[in-house]
């Protein structure tokens, strides 16, 4: 990344929005069903009127990560924004240096990613360049995959996959849990042949004999990867499992930092990392993980709103991202997204990377306010 310094450090205000946007289709994973998209949006404005939008795409419950919308709000208002205010007062402009000092606040990666992403967006507006240029994007378009929750029946699963393949999606990921694993995978292979297919267990398995048997059977289906089969914090168990399986293990929930990503790959506990910028503390850390581990990373999704989705498009337009990510079109999730135009996937399964300054889209503040549970403005 070549632009690292805010051009104007006179910040006027930061606004936070706790958003709840209804999903068009409920999303079921091994830990529950979501019907609304949650998160905290961050709007930062400088003295010249330039505005940067960021997103902390955190869930309302601590099911995926220990963080929730409430903890993100608390950490931002009580700790991170006051610390950032002090940094601004001291005349600091170098974003990675500021992020380094945020390490004083342990953990809370989703909260950090919310504020951090707004700073990169602000910088792109100040410089009049695309956020893609800030993030080092080189691709004009990115291939995309889709993540399909656990369905009520095999027929429903097959018809949803049929629909997404006809829309052009390049890679299908299905959520699995014990009892919904080998049979759906076998059925998909029978129906659709050798499509790019992977599974995500969201930590639903253990190394018990019964679970191991199912995981070993999955080895026969030429899956691109098995994502996070075991406990969220048990990297050693994943090391043991990767020695048994030929299918690459991809770690998601286990990875919260650059160090954990590098360690897991180097120790052979996984072969692939799903980078979710919120889970690893933001886009600068995402860039570091990708640049240390080119070709072994892809970009996951947290059902981001249009704002987080644009940030995700720009970062995965870097060349290290060679595996299609989970960034789908807006219509996959929302009746109306909070950006205009919404993100669309073309019929060949690609998303265009905008080149115009900033996020390359218009943020619909009215729609954001309509869907906000809470709103707070912090004046600098
Ligand atoms: Mg996952």
C-alpha cells in the first residue's frame, strides 16, 4: 500500500450508526439463523467536508465472534475514538502508525476495523483517488462465489445452487453440520459435476470417531477446502486433522491477527486462510496477511452492507487473492442496499471494480437512517 498518510488531519466529526437491515433470505449456519444484517457504520468527516465511510460488520450476538454490535459501540465510543482524538490532536497522520498504537486496546478487532476502514475511505476522498488505489487493487474485476446456508431439504439446496450457477457465480460454498455433510455434497457432485465446491462447518465438528469418519468421507469429493471444521480456538486440533485429510483446511474463526495467520499456515494447521477484515482488525492487517501468504488467501463475508462490500471488493482486487471470495451481489441479501448503484454480479460471475474516487458509489444516508437502531455524532 503506497498512500498511508491522511492529507488533512483536521477532523470535524465521527458518526456511528447501529444498523439493522432485513435480509431477503434467512441465512442458516451451524450456529443459528440470521434474518437481519447487523453492524456499526462509521462516518468520518474532515474540515474540508470530505467524508469516509467504514463498516464494522459485527453480529448482534457473540455466536461467530466474541464481539457484538453493543461491544463494538462501547469500545468505539469509550476507548478507540477517544484514543484516535488524542492522536489527531498530536498531529499524527500515518494510519499504520496510529493502528499500531491501537494495540493498547487488546482484541476488539471488529471495532477497530470499523474506524480503520473509515480512515482509508477518507484518505481516498482527500486524495481524489479510488479506494482501490489506496488498497493496491490491480484487477479490473473480481470473480465471485456464493455462500449457501443450511437448507430445509436436499431439493431446496439443489434448486438454490442451480439458480446461483445460472446467475454466473464461480464457486459454491455450502454450510455443513453433523448430519448435513456427506449426503448433500454427494448429491451436488451428482447434479453439477466438477463445479468449484467447498464446505464451511463453522466449528461444528470435533475429532471424535463419528465426526472424523464424516470428515474423511468428504475427502472423496474433490472439495476446494473444508472451512473451520473444529473448535474456534483449537489450532492444534486443526494441525492434527490436516495431517489426516488431503482436502485443504481453511481457517476462519481461529484467525484474529497477522501472527495467527502466519503461524497456522507455517505450522501446517491449514493450507488456506479466509480473511475477514473485521475479524483480523481491518484492511491493513488483511493486506499484511495477503502479502505474506499470496495465493493462500481469499476474502470471506459477514453479510456486509454495501459499504463494507465495496471495501471488500477493493482489497480482494489485489493480486494475492487468487481464490474467488464470498462477495456476492447486493440483491442476494437486501431488497434495497444502502449504496447506489448496488453491487451486481455479471452473467459470467464477475464484479466490476469501480475506478472513480472514493468508494466509487453513492452512500444513501436516508436509507441508513431508516435502518438505524441508534445514531451518535461525536464532534472533534
Ligand atoms: Mg466461515
